[in-house]
C-alpha cells in the first residue's frame, strides 16, 4: 500500500510540474513585427452617472464589429471569450449582444455563401459540454465554423487542482444528461464534470476580429465580450488596417490549429520583418509578451514621464513593484481601478484591487475607483506619455494578473506607439482625463477612500490567491 501511495504522489507531482511548465503550442506567446499604424481608431464603451444622477451608457465597440462583419466579402475570423446570454441577476437595460453577433454573422454568410466565417471561442460558453448552445447550433447550421479552444494544450494556472483533474477526471468528458448540481451561471442543472473542469480556472480570454476590406485587411483588438450581461461594461477597442491585421490573423490561426482545425482559414503572406514607417507604429503582443511590454513601459519611465492605467484586475507582483519603483523615480502615475464589488448580480469581495490599491497609495501613487453601479469597469489599457512627446499605448484583453500575463490564459493586446498627433492616442489621453476628472459634468470615478480596504487578512488572502492560482482573477 505504501508503494502505491508513493507512486500516486510521484505521478501527481510530475503531472503538476509538467503541465505548469510544458512548452506552449506553436504560434502562442508572440510579439509580431512593428507595422505602419494605418487608419487606427479608438472605440469606447463608457458607463457614467450624468449631472441628474442617472446612470448612462455609451457603446461603440460592437456597432463597429457588426459593421465590419456586414461589409466582409472573403473572410471573417473572430476570437471571443464570452459569447452567451448567461445573465444572472443583472437588471434591465442589457443588450442581447450574443444574439446580435450571431444574426450578423448568419446574415453575412447567407448573403455571401463563399465567405469564410469562423468563430473561435472558449468552452465556458457551453459550460464545458454541460449545456447546449443554441447560438452555436444556429451559426454552424448557417455555415459559420465554431471552434472550441482546446484548453488542455495550455499550462495550468491552478496546478494544485489541475494536477489531480488531469489524472482522475479529464478522461470522462461531459454530458448534457443527468445534471444534478446547480448551473454556475443559470437556473438549470449541470454535471459534476462541469464543475470539476471549471475549477481549472483558465480560458481563451482573447477578444479579436479580422476581416477583409476590399484589397485591405482590418483588425480589431478589444477588452469587450459579446456577452449580454457584459453589455453595460466600460471597455476599449483599437481598430487598425494593413499588415498588422494579417499578423493578428496569424495568431488566431495558431489557436485554430492546436484546437484541431488547421484548415479553418488561410493566412495571406506578409513581410516577416519590421516595416513600420510614418508617425505611428503598431504590433500585436500575446500572452507573456504583454507582461514584457508592460514592464518595459513602466520600467523605462523616468521623472517627467507619466503613466496612466485603467484596469479591471491589477494583481501581478512584478507589475505592482515596477509601478512602485517608477513612483520612487519621480514618474507621475494615475491608476483607475474597478472596485471589484460585484459581477453579474453577485457581490464581490474587492480582491485583488482594493488590496493592491492600498499598496499603491502607500507608495504615494494616485488611485481612483470607477463609479460602478452593477456594471464593471472592464477597460484594460496602459498609456505612457514621455517628457519628449513619445507616447505608447498597451491595450487589449489582458488584465495585469498572473493568470493573464504568465502564459496560462490566451490573451491579445495591441502595442501602439507615436505621439498625440495620432488621433487614436490623443483619444486615449482625452478619455482617461475625462474619467479621472469626471468631465464633462459626468461622474466616472470616485476617491480612493470610498472603497479603501486596509485589512491585513484580506491582503494576505490576495497574496495567497495570486501566488497559488486558487482564484478567479
């Protein structure tokens, strides 16, 4: 019996170590060449309280996504994390984004039967095979290819659990029948296997679009999901034309390939070298390369420079320590965070942002909270403004957390550099200033003291969760 126990422990240990460090699939974790930033635009979904105390929402991102899809002639490739109508107790006013997306894709495929239309997404949308998705059924019936990301090919951010799951449970798949446990996001029942897979806490968290536009190509990278219950969130998107869009397409081809669909679409040839010129340049960064760029931007900032951060989750220790060191060098820093007080009708604990905000304010970094009222402040961007006029924007799907930055989730960001003469960069500056200063006559943010939490035990909980992966952030 003792030998059996030892063998099981060895197997468990080897499984944990291997799947936490194993090689990533080809084409994942990349920084593409710099490209000329052609026709770059910033799109914003913004939530605020007006001068009369009424909650308002201004949305632009998915209107543009739908416009681009409706104009495509040859190819549409989306990679979207949440495509569902799971809502929870979210109240009134939400937009049926998932059905709108499906309808636009189906209509365009019917109008252009030769169009190659592909949706890459995360298995959470059918609760890992535990429920049916009528949206996906309708898309596939219309000829739109739906690719479920093979998350088993990725590393395990929660190895304590995933090591056991890979040994005992992954082999059993899932079923639509015989569910007896509560649906984590709805009113139905799901199997134990759904819950066991959910506890791996990893995802294809990307949010991208590539379409043809005549002889050109258009790419879009966003923080927004076509998810009904997320339709009132604040988000950002960067849209661009040219070769950078084909670079983005190549990163999605990698996901399709390792998920078992190597023939889903083809990627046109493009120059493999830096061909940036003009006033602005752009590149695509995924997975841990996002962390590298963030640390480069923060670590390279000096006195006279400014760093502005808007972030849904901020928890990564290297990033936090880099901000603190930058403040010590005299860099001006402003941080706007979601207070993590709720998600889809469920009350939140405030972890990790309130604990991280405590650290930042003690380092004399200015922090404000988004003035959320049920929705989330879901934007994810870092803006560096140099004293010499140089500007860098890092924006996309990635939160600044271990799971998002250390090669566990799939993530995609855009790194755009130039000056404020570039309209998209100037638009980011204006948007951040409006949120920080509550302009024009709108309440976007509130003082740090409103959600400050200095309890030591909660800070220790955050540090434990971030270090072990036993968390949802």
